[in-house]
């Protein structure tokens, strides 16, 4: 069945879900290797070194899984999950925090994470109108785990961005099987990026957005901790890469049409041109993982710094954009209770790490995304050659 997720074995409660996912994409491959990452092009973000994978999975134990759902040109969506470890997350909770940059979005489970400072479910990302279905499927997964037979309350965490330009979102195409597939596919190691999973139908700055990831590893003198970030980019503004005004140079940026009309015909109506990047509404979900022993308060502080990395890319954080950060430590809550977490004076290097990793993860979500034709038109990939020329001209890339 071309263009759909295909599952080879049904889900059985209490047992591992074994699946095979296959898809054929006539408009834009989902394979990240088809396009270069930011770092492969010579875009070096910040002063800290990345982990060996330059991915959120550089944080030991963290797992990422995707289910990409496509049907013809009308359905372009999916699910991406992040698991803090490979065990029963409900039984082995991890400290966590959520920060809201702009709250135009739907983040299930937010209040309990903030109240208790704990994460007890996978973090699931999907499309806006599929949040409730993804939440229900995540409950199915958690309730089926051995040891959870008598559980009567679980706080699942599901976030979203709106992929309604490329996806017939009103059909709410995500199914329980898609969520269970993504969870079953979650693993350590390299993370596929670009037009995959929850990033299949997203856009950013007028181009194709998607899933991106990056990491930073502190030197031993600063604790040796790792910070990893994964993003689902679907927002707008004025794309800026390492300070270079790429969006302006390429003619796609927020308010371009309005500024142009204001100069030439101040009283004329403003009509956003197709592909102008004039619309900056959307959303971004940012997931931050670290192996540093942080409790809720300092994880919240860490999450706030991720918004600084978002700002560096040129985000406008408009009225209609949902900008959320979910941060967790892989050190279990039970172990933090027995050993003191890092103090305030030790977290500043982690702040730098999360800013750099967020910025680079967003760039990767653009560079590794592929052109996708969807329900209402085509989202073209960021043109690599033209972007590289701009970055060379501004001294970001030196060859």
C-alpha cells in the first residue's frame, strides 16, 4: 500500500509491539541523508561541541520513534515520540518541566508536569486535531505495560503543531496504530530528521519545516553533562542563520508584503502572496533532554533558555504561534531524592548548551526537510545552494 504506514503485527496489551513501517513518497523523500545537515554545510553553532550523533539520543537512554502517515496528496502528517528511557516511564518517573513562550496550542498533560515536576509518559508529538487520539493511544500503551495492571490515573503528554496546509487535518488521520508504531520504533542511535513523523506536514519561514535535532556535550571540567534537543518546527518570522538574514535575502519573511505595500501604497489592502513567508503563525514544539541531575525548578530554567535559541533563528512568536518547551532529566526522580541535584551555580554551562542545541536543531529541521506536495499546495525545501551562497557572503561559512 504505497504512501501509508503499514503495520506488520497487531498490538497486544502487555507485550512489545512489533511493527514494520514502510512508505513511498512520490513528492520528496523522507530520508534525511538526501540533504545535508547544517553542520555538514559548515554552519557551526556556538562554542560547545556536539555529542557523537549530534542528536537528542546522545543523552544516554533517550529513544526517538516516528510514524509517517501519507495518503496521496491530501494526507501528510505523523507521530514522533521521545522516551526518556527504555523502561516503564510511569513506574520510573523522571523530573521534568514545561515552559510556554506563547500559548496558542494544545499541550495535553502540561499542568500535572508543572505541579509535580515529573514526567510519567512518552512525549508524543503530532498534528493539532489529532492530539486527543494520540493521547488515548498513549494511554493504551501505558496501561498495557506489565506492572501497570491496577493503574487508574496516568498523565500523558502530547503536543502538536498545525500541519493543515499540507494535510487534510479535519479528517484527523492519526490512528492508535500510528502512535503505537512510533512508540515501538523508538530507539537509541541516529535520529531521522526532516519531513518525517510529526514533521511530515509542517512548514517554517515559508519553506518546508520538520523534525530536527542536535546536542551539546560539556567538557569534563564543566561536569561532562549532555544536553539534547528535538524540535517539530512549524512557525515563521524572518529566517536568520548565525546572524545572516537568509529570509530577507531569499525574499521570504514575515511582513514582507505588508512592508512593501506600506511603502508604495499605504492605503492598499494587504494580500499575502503565495510563498512570501508573510504568515508567521504556526507553532514549535521543543523537547530538551539532559543527563544532568536537575530537579523541576532548574529544568524549568533550562527550558526557558531554549527559547533564546528559538529567537536566534528569527522566530516572531506571533499571536497564533504555540511555542512550547518540554525539558526532562534522565536521572529518575527516586534517585534525585537520594542524591542532591545540581545547584544553581552549576547550571549556567547547561544554559549555553541548550541555546546552541536548539538553534542548530531548528536549522537541521529546515536543511534536512524535503519538498512535499500536499492538500493546499507545495511546500518547497529551503534551497541549499542559494542559502550557502548567502552564508558565505556573510562570513558564516568559510570555504
